[in-house]
C-alpha cells in the first residue's frame, strides 16, 4: 500500500513484500518514480536504487533466510532534500560489527559484507537498528 503525492510534494509509502520478484520490482519502481518526481539526478537515483536492492536482498536472503512465508516491510519518506528508507525483515537480526570488511585483503574471497559496504558507500547514513533486523538508510540530496 502506498500514498503517492503529486510532483514536488512529499511521498510516504509503506510496503509489505513477499519474496515474489514482481512484487519487489513494483515497490522499487514506485519508490524510484517518487524520487524522480522530486527531481533527483541520475547519480542519486542510481545510488538509492543500488542501496535499496542490497538492503532487500539481505533482508530476504539473510534475515528471512529465504523463507517464502516471511515478509519484508519497507517504509520510505521521500522529500525534496532527503530520502529515508527503512527495511525490516522477520529475522532474529545480526551484529554489523561481526560482518567482515570485504575491502581487507584477507576477506577479498569472502562474499559476506559487500551489500552492507555498498549501502554505506552510496547512502549518506546507514544504521542497523537492534536487534539487527532493521536497516535505516538516508540519502541527503547533494548541494551544488
């Protein structure tokens, strides 16, 4: 369910997603369209889309452990100056400090941690809220 607003007005949306690819794509498309309406540039759209996809992938794969009976909730607030997205899974959570840094030489062959690193690289703020099953991301529009 979403609450869309006209161009240059705030957008607030809430989605409850199953692991159905079409459902996820519809939610992503709705969010990105609302961001476009706020006149974010292509690089901002790319950054937000990439971070959102990583957060959703982590939520379904690691948080919900691929269980198709579990859902992922997405809450978003899109304004002219900032985009905030919360992704909440039904898992027990994780300790973000225990995730190996994929940029360190000893971890280059380990696939863990890349999604979190990408989210942190592309978003202005990324918080993993206790117990570790909620990622809150914020993207602040760059000033020119």
